[in-house]
């Protein structure tokens, strides 16, 4: 079903293309040896190259190139063995060189694709147009002094991957699903940490609207949106604005806009600049970037398992597509699950991770990276259930005790005497006591009130403080009643 927004003149379709800036995970910047760690004191991670000093020469960081290639491979994209760096010229206070080194005509990565998953369980393929490497700019700080602006150049020269999609998305949901999937792939690859609140991933959101069957109309670009929720809201708000413009008899002008998160509307920032305004030309300080196929092949061979493959593998292990989806969303969750499932029943492991563990994480405000119960311990707990030491009820109690104390299941079982009673003689002794104390109910049972069977089981369990093996207790009650 096509997502549409209704205006006065009937339904409108949305067309969305995203340009994502993803900060490359690397020790050093794209063309200098300065560090890239987030949160350092202003201007403590700046080399002469990053500060745009005259006569400084950029030297390409091989690790950043490798990260871009790995990302391209993860996006099933064309890797261009020959690419080139261009200067994109513009004047801004946070750009000391007076230009950004970027890749314009010849990007390192060409066309690829991402498969997104939607709420209704369907999937859709979104085309990737290109990925190129470029430098980040510095940051202006306007709130540090009443009359002056300060500049922090720590980010100047940090490597970014700009990942451009085809205008293939048709709803806010699809835009959100695309960003979610892209971030998941980058995190699995370890090429970008995907932390949008730290600015490691930012999206420029291109939106246009049209009537069914039409060609694309003019688009606007909403710049620098820094959360997935805001991207979805910006798409909706910008589409509604454009619909109104068209329906009032106006014409949407191509321009750059900003999303006002407080008011939920987009505002005009500037008319869209065209490529020729930037006076692009090949950077004379940098030779073309030439890769060897054998190096690309090596990177390909060392790629980790990616989300789609991992999900398929979990389904093959017997998990439902939904469970496989949830367990692979974060690679830390997948790693946890695999430790628990290793050599054990995958479905039981999945139920414990998605049920009791997720609940405990929520309750204790922890995370899967620092879980309230170690994966190894949860695995041992499943073993204790399997070998009959613990019933399901006792296992839940041991799990809660693990959350509280951090101790191993073995230690908790010993300390608290939670071992399940499987001694049939002992169980029958207790059942006999229960039946003797309830002679009237036994008589009722024998005259046909069979519902009372559960009562005897319950009383026995109570007398055993929940530690009786449920199957054996059932057997014993049955035996002594007949
Ligand atoms: P620029 O470099 O000027 O931003 P591009 O041609 O590279 O322009 O396109 C940028 C983004 O705009 C891409 O993600 C593309 O998918 C998207 N886009 C292009 N045309 C449209 C359109 N009519 N509606 C929505 N998005 C569009
Ligand atoms: Mg753009």
C-alpha cells in the first residue's frame, strides 16, 4: 500500500532521498595525524593541516580509506579502484582552509543497495547512489561570550563518509527504517559508531511531493537532522508544507531548510547553491587515490557477518523472523544471545534473552553491553533447568537472585537451597501428608470432583516451598489417589 498525505486536492505521494554524513571510526583524521576522540577540550586535537596553515600538505590516512571500502562492501556497492579528491571552495569561519577536501566527480564507492524492514514485515530495497570521503569542518560556538564567537577545530579534518541514497523512500517510516538499517550495518562493520547524539551520524533529508503517476517534482533539502525520530518528523512536516504550497497555486522552490524541532516545522535557511558555486577542482596537493584489487579482496574476506546474514542464520537455527530481527538489531545483543545459545536450545535461549533479560535491563537501567546477568551465567541457568536441578519457577527465582547479587547460578542454588526435589520417595511422603490432612477433599475427588487434582498438586508444592519437580509431583499425586 502506498503511503499518502491527503490535501484539498486529494492524496499526495512523498519522495525522499537521504544524504548521511557518517564519521569514520579511526584513530586519526583523514589527512593528518591529529586525534579524533569525542569530547576533548576545544582545540586540543588540531594539527597545522587541520588549522589550514599555509604550506601544509595533506597525507591520506590509509585506515580511513579502508573503512570507506569496508562500508562500500557492506552496502553491496561498487568499489572504484580509481578515485580523486576535489576542493569544494566556500568561505566560513569554521573552515580555515577556505575549502573542504571532498570527492565530487569520482567517489571511492559507486552504486549499492540496502534492504530495509518495515512494520508490516515486508522488505524494500533502497538504492545507494554513492559514498565519498570528505573532511569535516570545525565548530562555531556562539554561546561562550556575549559579543564573540569561538571556534573549536577539533573536528576540522575528521574523516566523513557521505552516503547518498536514491530518492527511493516513500514514507516517514521508510526513511526511519533506512537510517536504522544503515546505522546497524555501520555498527556491525565498525566503520562508524552511529551515535547521532554525538554528531557521528547526521542526515540531510531531501523531500518532494507528487501526484500518483507523475515524474518527480522540485525537492527541498532539510539540513543536518540529528536523530531518526526528527528525520521522520521533518519528512512529514516538509511534505505537508509543500503540499500546501502546490495547492495554493504556488511553486516549491529548491532550497535548503532547517527543521525546528521545538515547533515541528521546517524553516528556510538559504536558496540552494549549485555545484558551480563551489568552484570544484581536483586538489593539486593529492594524487588520485588508486586501490589494488587484491587489497579490496582482503578487506572483503575479513568483513564480519552482517545483519541480514545473521538474521537468516538465526531463522535457520529455528527462531521466528521476528525474534531473529530483534536479536540482531544491536550486535552486542546478538553476541550475548550466541553465548547463551551455544550448544543449547536456541528458542529457549531467545525467550530468556528477549523476556527476562530485556525486562531486567529495563528495570535496572543497564544495557546489553553491561548486562545485569552475564551471558555465561544465563547459559548455566539453562543447563540447570535441562538437567532437572531447577524447575521453571525455581529458575526464575535464581535469575532474579543473579540480577540482585551478580553471583553464579550454582552459588545461588547452593546458598539458598533452591535445588529442585526429585526424590520420589520424599515427594510421595509429602503428598501422603497433604491427602491425610484433606480427607474430605479426597472423598469428594473420588466421588467425581476431578478438578480437585490441581488443589492437591498445589498444596504439595506449597509444602515443598516450590521446590518439587512438577512432573514428579503430578505423578505422585496421581499414584496416591488411585
Ligand atoms: P545535491 O548534491 O545537490 O544535494 P544530488 O543529486 O546528489 O544533489 O541529490 C541529493 C539527494 O536528493 C539524493 O539523496 C537524492 O536521492 C535526493 N533527490 C533527488 N531528487 C529528489 C526529488 N525529486 N525528491 C526527493 N529527493 C530527491
Ligand atoms: Mg546535498
